[in-house]
C-alpha cells in the first residue's frame, strides 16, 4: 500500500475528496516523522510503538568479498506492534 492508497482510503472513509484527505494524511505522517527526528518515541494505542534505538559503530563484512568494513554508528527506528494489532493481523490471515 502506498501513501496515495492511504489518501484514497481516508477520503473514502471520511466521504471527502482526495484533495482534502491529502493534507490530513501528510499532516499525521509529518508529526510522526518530527517526533522520531527529535528522538521522542511515539505510541499509538491499539497499533504499536515506534522508538529510536542507537546502534554503535562496529566492524562488519562485505558478503560478496568477505572483506571487513566499518559500519558507522547510527540511529534506527524500531516498531513493536500492540497486542491488539498482532491479534487482528493473525486472525485476518486465517
């Protein structure tokens, strides 16, 4: 599913034109992005929790050549789904 698909679905659900739904979807995604960029985690009840995790610098290997390479320190976004979300996904696939 793409952002455009989300916009179409929100427009259909709210019974508004996609042009009006676009700023709503982009606004929500923008707030999520800003929260994570500032290092603040984000928890959405019934959906899950986004957190920032720091990864230290380490030595890795190039899988093609086997040569060692330095992997720089960085931050990564992790997501842990809520129990309700996991149960909904598991029951939907049965």
